[in-house]
C-alpha cells in the first residue's frame, strides 16, 4: 500500500446551511432576531426568578438553570453561523471546532438531565405533596444540579477526546455550520469505528435513560392526577406540568430525528441543529410564562416599577 505524506489540519471550513444559496440575508435577519430574542427572554426569566422571593422554590430553581442553559447553548454555534451568513468567515480553528463540539454535547446533555430532574420535581410535588419540602430540600436540589452539570461535563469530555484524538489531515470541509460528531468524524484519516460506536452508545444511552425516567415519573403523575376528585384540582395539576411536557417534546423530537433515522442527511442534520440551537431556546421563555401567573407577575415587577401600577 502506497504511503502518503499528510499535513495535519489546523482549521476547518464550515460550509454553512445546505441549499440556502441566495437566502443568506433573510436567514441572517431571522437567526439574529431569534438569537437576540433568546438571550433577552431567558435573561428576563432568570432576573425574575432571582429578584422575586415567591419564585425561590425548587421548581423555579431548576427553571432558572434551564434559562441559564438556554443562554449558553445557542451561543455555542449561533454567532459563528451568523458570521458565516454575513460572509465574514467560514473557517474555524482546530481547537475552536473541538470546543464547539464539547460545549454542544456538554450543554445538550445538561438539558437532557435538567428535564429529567424537573420531571422528578413535578412527581414529588404532585404525588407526595406533604413530603415535598423534605424530598426536594435545598441540599437535594444543589446535589441534583451539581450532578447534572458534572455528569454532562464527563459525557462531553469522553466524546470530545475520542473524536479529536484521531488524526485529521484533509479534507477539512464540515458539511454544516457547526462542528458535531456526525460531520467531523468522516474527515478523520484513521479508523473511526471506536469513536462512532462509543458516541452513538453514549448519546443514545443518556437520552434513553432520561426519557424512561421522565416517562415513569409522568406515569405516576397521571395516575395521581386521575385520583383527584375535583375538576379544578386536576386542571391545576395538569397546568403545572404542561409547559414542561411541551419543552420535552421540542427537545426529544429533534433527538429522535438525528439518532433514529435510517439514512444520514446533511440537510436534516442542519435543520435539527437549527431547531436545537436557536428555535427551541427562543420558545422556552414563552412556554414557561404564557400560562404561569407567578412568572408573569414577577416579570411585570421587573419590567415595570411598582409605582407605575398606580399610575405614578
């Protein structure tokens, strides 16, 4: 077999969003608007939770963590994508690509764990209301949150190490607008079977375990709600869970499209990345405030000084 002299890759070329030639200006305005809306909406929710003593409960503590996540997660790849749409630069350094992949999976796994912890919180509140303050004590909430972030860091570190310990010696064209395992691994000039197997198993196992735990929690929740004799009580309990359920559907929909589809598609990968990176984080502030009187009241107090309520 003839040996070739390869030069290690020092940067990657992001090819952008497939099949969008001529739409760059429209997409730039759209994604920039969604990104700014995401930052503003989640910052307001975070500010409302921090400043309102009524929202210093486990449920809103985890919602605050989710808002923090929804600020960080779009910031992993959205600024670079917006720069690409401006035709400013399509290149990303080797370390920049590795960092992007790490934070994408770190924050993605964090979201998965957070939704699971929030499901457990709803389970404790509805199924064990008298013991709720003991089950979800400050210490328990802190441990769950630290476990979520640390477990996600370990998960992302393993994946990033496996992908970037491989040699990359050209080509260096990443088919979409950000670095992810599915588009970076094919560029390696070595056997990628171990990295592919571990990444699919790792990501799939985390998503499946979290989904099964959420499903189990909500099975118990539904059974408990059906035992409530008051129609108003049932409605209140379902309303408590509705925002969380919508967010879970928005999260797991793209995950299923990516990891359970029979054939790989670059265009579908791009659509799913856009849903995960920009669309879902921009919707979460609306999902958690539209039907939540406590959050809406806290936001009103943040946005409008108290004296203005009386026309001062």
